[in-house]
C-alpha cells in the first residue's frame, strides 16, 4: 500500500482503514486490515523462535524458552499470545460490540448498525451464532485484498 520507511504498522493500519471505509460498498471487515503492532510483535517473536529451533534440531530440548517468545500456557495447552494491548481504546470497544439475545438481523444490533460484523467481543453471539458474521455477510469488493503492505 505504498508505506514509507518510517511509517509505523499502526499508522498504515489506520490509513488502510480510512481507505476501506471511504470506498466500501458493503460492511467494513476489520480482518482485512494489517495486523496491529502488538500482534505483529508476537508473530515475529514466534517466527524467530521457530527458525532458531529448526536451526538446532539436533538438540534434544528447546534452545529458547517458548514462553519468552510469544507463547503461553492456557489450561495446559501451549497457545500463541495474540496481543498484549487492546486493538482499540476501551471506550470504543465497548461501543462496537453488541449484546443481542436474537440473531443480530436488525439495526437494533449495535454492530450491524455501525456496519461491522459481530466479533468474539460480543456478549451473546460471540460473532459465531448470529446472522451478522463474516461467513454470513457477503464479501463484496475483495479484489484489492492481495495488495499487502
Ligand atoms: Zn448483535
Ligand atoms: Zn451478533
């Protein structure tokens, strides 16, 4: 997307957001944005860790501690750490989530009203069990998805 050397990932994410919203013919999909700097940090750490492990495969145990490189133990399972700072200010995240008891089909759903699909942050539907999810909402104008950064 023509970023300059000193542009931060979060700045590019913001620019992409503005471009998408101003040209969008359907509801805006946050998953089409570049990752946040926090998400990219942990992804990079895991990549470095994995490469180091592959380079030292002959060793019996981990060269580095995965817990220092973007992994955490949750309920006995090793899981990737996704982010350590919220994707948006808390006040904003409170606004753009819904608590619908029904299927989020009408403008009474605050997500739908703002042109957003429901996410795992939503109270009842969790972005999975309603009619306002990425799979239900048709992807229109996705031809510019491969432009990367
Ligand atoms: Zn809803
Ligand atoms: Zn919903």
